[in-house]
C-alpha cells in the first residue's frame, strides 16, 4: 500500500489563504500593511527565480513589497548601509537578503546587520538563540514549514523517534532543536546524522519520522527505513533535463521505492519547497503585528 502524500502545495495554499485574510484584517482594522523588501545582489539565475517567487507571493497576499536589485560589484559597506536604511524604514517589517552573496561580501556581517525585529528569515543570532531556548522569535522558514506540515498532516510527534539527516544551520540543526522542544510538533526524541555518521542505516531504520536534508540525490534507500515511517524530504536535486529542456528534479530519498513502505511522505517537487516561502510570509505578518503592538 502506497504512502499518504503530504502535499506542501496544498498545505501552503491553506496557510496563504489564512494569511490573506489576516492581512486584510490588519489593513481594515488597524491600518497596518505588512512590508517586505528582498535585496538581490547580482544576477544569479537561481537567486533571481527565488526572489521573483517571493515577491509574487507577497503581492498576492496584499503586502507592501519592494524588490531592491543591486549590482554584483556593490561594496560590502554600501550593502550594509542599504540594510541600515531599511532597518529604519517604518513601512518595512521584513528584510531578506538573498543568498549566496558575491565572494567579496561577508555573508555573516550582512545577516547580522539586519535588525532582529525584521529578520524574517530567522538567521540572526538573536533569533537563533531565542529559538534554542524556546522564546518567541522568527523561526527559520524551512524548519518552520516542516513543523506546519507535520501538524497539519496529523503526524504524532510527541514521544516519536525522529532522525534528521543533515546538520546545516538552515535546516538540520534548527529542525532537530524545534522537534525536541515542548511545543506543538515537538516533544520528540531526536537523533542527528551527518557525513561522519558511521552507520547511517542503523539510525534511519529506527526513525518513526525521518527528515532528510543531505543535499545528495536518493541517498536514503528503501532498505534504510522501516515500515510505517513518515518521511520529510527537504532535498531538491537537478538530475537531468527533459527533451524540452525542463529540469528533472528528485529529492534526497528514493521516493518511488520508499513510498511503498512509508505511512506518509513528501514529494519532490511539491513537498517542503512551497512551505519555505509561505513561512517567510507568515514571519513578515508577525513582524508587522509586533511593530504595531498587536501581539
């Protein structure tokens, strides 16, 4: 029997409708319009695509949104001054600098320059620290999206054995931290696997919930999971092109084989991906409400 498909497209659609209603209420009752600026340095095709999608979603939800394109050769100092301008702009509640940045710019300096109150990506050390100790903060968007998927798909996490494959600061570490906390979508026992894990399959076979963010196509195979597992596949890997030139994508797990063993699984594409932008929008609405003193 094939697994239940946890559709990020459908869950994201639900959340975006909720946000659209919330934005309308903020405007009508309080005169507050959530403001988001996305800063793009250079013309990296993938970055252009990501930023375009973020701006399109912001417009659909009724945000005040700005796309600020900067040349590849902008100096670090100029970029920091630009961020400071938006830190002091009361119409902007969320600031996103699209990564990666050119090599002459220190990404850490740029991310740290964003006001924690406008850090809707959830990457500033202040927000990361608050997340770790369970304080209210902007959660990093992909882990936040994973939590929402598990909750809305009615996956029981309390007491579950969760195995996270990957230890990045963007996905692996934060989702592991969030799932062990006393919170909805949490209360799990968490194991983290990575490139130096000696026997990956020993751990993955124990998982009730397996979250894979390894960045390698089909690294998790069917013989590495137990029957009834819930699989969240964060990976997006380009493994070729169709005759028409369209990219062929796959995740970090062998979807076709594992779906025959799993209780539930996310597809690639259409799984975690749509949730990331959605949670960015959710964080921006939250930032606007905080600025207006409504929370």
